[in-house]
C-alpha cells in the first residue's frame, strides 16, 4: 500500500463524498459517534499547524480501510418452502350462513 498523505479534497473524492461531509465524518470520529454500516469507526488523520488548526492529511491506507468498510456484500435470500394449501378458513370464528334473529 502507498504511504502517501492525501488532503481533504482528494480524500473526499476518493470516498465519493463531499468535502463538508468528510469534515463531518472526521468530527464524529473525534467525538466517538461515527458509524459505518452500523459499526463504530475511528478515522486516523493528521492535522498540522499550531494548536491543530492546520490542514488535514489522511493516509492512503486509511482511505482504503474506509472504502473496505463501506463495501456492501449481498446476502442470499434464505430458501422457503411453499405454503401448504389450507382446507378450512382459520380466520373465521363464526359459522357461515345467515344470522339468526
């Protein structure tokens, strides 16, 4: 795998999301509330500058890991037996016919 660092615009385009969505994902990851496909995920990234206010860089391996977590694998439908034909009407609780007055 390549150890290069991507900026936020390139990382977002690799993931197929917008840049504001990418920043939202990073924010949720820092707060511990980010989930992908129902599983909690932490995103590792670098933020340079004084007091962490600089540009965001994310390793290529982290993008590959997120893409693998986003992958949807189809599940085969379980086989079902055909329903048995019923001879009586189980929903009807009264005898059929005209009501007696």
